[in-house]
């Protein structure tokens, strides 16, 4: 008699189908456990994937330096108006190019206005001067038209590339390419011709996520040379009846590093350059790679925690299976005695009971996978939570269900196999 004979497998299945309701109730713990593991991991994966995607949008090989207003900003007098003067200057860019190895490209940003308009349509939009390298460094795609070019920079052309929300609000019913929008800036508005429209991007502008970066969809990009010649360094912003006037040469810098392994060392060199030249701390350095590593670690910790909590239900399901199988051993003591008397060995009895538990948990695991995937879909559409069902989560949860079934069925199977055949035949 072979250990894994077809007859042994058939006997195990027959006993399960003889007690359909009991088999179903026994497998409920596994069903709920597997579905809970998949749901919890998909919710964790969806939430963290959203954050990771926003961080990756900033470019994992980029170092971002922004001008920020210090607590004690320097004041310069211009007529009767006091101006707050701070931030990145051309000398900083020149020093970075001359002293920091590993920087492939430096892309400056110059904020010139907070508003754009066309006819009666007006919207809040950051208008920034930059070079043609910005679109490659930030890795954004042009949906229509073209990006800014080196020719635009040399000619100080009054052209612009707009984000998807700018296109939707200012050009709702027409093709914006070749059309003109006005960049609002005191004392007058300046017209710029639209030459390109960015693809809509998942923005990295969610402070609740801790990223606190830009919303490319609501931005207008013009050549840096045009921004410098047309607008200068003064930025005027009206808020609640008051005017905030600042003098900033560059709003920010994107430093693209040549290799991923060099990002963190180069970021430390950039930090030392700014520490020497800006004792008033009027800058902020962000390294998306470091933020990405922290977010990935948080993601792993969250998955371990949620997976462990959900796995408790699998453990409870395994205890239920063990309890039912021990009861089944008691019910079938006489059957076991007859099989032993006809020549079945201990290993054959063990395999028969293990077949029952493994089949039970496999069926429960399959049903649990269906419920778990369906539950993640329901959570995504009803609660509007981002979920992402990963193949590895399905494989892990199903594998755990089979492992729990084998462990839970092993003790009852061994208990059945060790019954004394004579005592088993006498059992009433």
C-alpha cells in the first residue's frame, strides 16, 4: 500500500463531503483569515504606493534646494518700501558647479508670479522661469506641443509650457498651442505664447503626506532668461489687503546627480556649501531618495504589523480545524481500527487525516483569496481608499493557510495513527 495512494486521497475527500456543513464551518476561520490578510496588505500597499509614487515624481537622483524665508530675514530699503531679501543667488550655483563633483545638471527655478489669466478666466498658478533641462530632470512628459528649448533661452522668447489644470481652466474648449496667456505681475501683465502642455501627473503636493513639494499641474514654465529680463528679482504678492514684497534671485535648484549611489554623498557636499554661504538658514535641502528610503521602511513596518494582526485570524482558524479533527478522530475510532486490521499502517492513517485538513484549508484559502480581492475592491470604491492587491500577498496568505492546515492537522493525524487497533475495534 503506497503512502500517497489514490485510495488514501479518495477516502479523505469522501469524509469531507459526508459532512459538508461541518467542513464549511471548519473552513470559515481560514476563509476569514486569508481574506483579512489580503485586505489589510492591499490597503497598506495602496496607501504606501501612493506616497512612494509622489516621492519618485521628484526624481530619486535629484537634490532639491529651495529658498525659504528665515525667521530673521534681511531688510533692504528701496524708496519707502522695505523688501525681504533672502534665498539662493547665482554665486551659489557657480560654487556648486565648480566644487561639487557628481552633479550632472543644475536646473534653477525662478518664481515670477502667482497668477495667470486669459480673457475673463483667471487662476492661481505658479509661473516659473527655468531652463530646458527641467523637464528631463523632473521626468515629466509633454502631452501636446514641445518643451522649452535652448533656442528659447538664447532668444529670451516669450513662450511657455503649461500644466494640465492650467490648460483645463484657461483653455477649456480649445487647443492651447499657439494661444496666448497673460502672466499677472505688477505693474502690468505680460503675454506668453503656449508652446506645450504637460501630461497630467500625480502631484507631490500633499503636505499631509510629508512631501510638501510642487503641483506641476498648476504651474506655468517660461524661459529663465525671459523671466530674468522681464520680471527681475522682486516678487509681489497680495494677501488679505496687504502686499508681501520679497527679493529672491532663485526660488529653487534641482541638482541632478550622475549615479544613484552618489546621491547621498553629493547631498552632504551641497549642504556644506550652503551652510558656509547662508548662515541665516534661508534655504531648505530635500533629498527624495532619503525620503523614499524612509517611506519604504515605513511601508515594510506597516505590512509586518498589519499582516501579523490579520494572521491571528488564521491561527484561530487553525485551532478550529485541530479541534474538529480531534473530534473526528474520536468519531471514527472504529473505522481506524478496521483499517489497521486490514493492513493499513500508521503512516497511511496519518496521510488520510492530513489529506482532509490540507484539502479543507486549500479550499478555504481559495475562497478566502476571492473574498480578499473582492473586499479590497469594495474598500477602494466605497471608502475611496487606495488599495493594491499584489500577487505576493495572495501567495503568502494562501501559503500560510496551507501551512496552518498542515500544522493543525498533524497532531490529530498522529493521534489517530497511534490508536491501538484492538482497542479501536472494541470502541463503541
